[in-house]
C-alpha cells in the first residue's frame, strides 16, 4: 500500500469512487482499470449484470402498491439507463454520479456525522 492509502480512513474510502479507491490501493493496475472502464463505456451490455434474488418481485410489489422507487448509483447516467433498460426495470427517480457535484462528498460527510 502506498503512503496515501495509509493516511485514508475507512470513512474517506466510503465517500470516494470504487475506481479511485482501487487505484489508490493498487496503483500498478491503473492502466488495466482505465482500459476496462473504456471497454465498459463502449459496450456496457457486454458485461453481465443480474438482479439479486427477489429484487424484481419486491420492485413489482412496490409498484403495485403505488410506492415510488429510486435508485442511486456511482455509475454514469448512460450506463445506468442502458443496464436498467436491458433488465426492463423502471424507477421513479434515478440518481447517478452525473447528478452529483464534488460538494456531494462534503454533504454526505455532514450527514455521516
């Protein structure tokens, strides 16, 4: 682990992207991570995404009961919508990393306290 990793707390890793955390811990794999990310952006549906057991049933029940649903993800909107369309899922609200600002981390840390 690099010296920058030793200075980070668990809470700080909670509020940073998975990609950033991984590269911070394993800098030698930065090029591999970036290559994967480029492939994923170009062909998001080539990577298998599946639902956890009973998720579809729970979402269907919530919809039947007219309960609004939302999804929050660290993925960008393009990838998120491709995946949701492929899985034939609908949410009333979708929040992606494209919808947040760098200040979101500070706001989340205030909530964390």
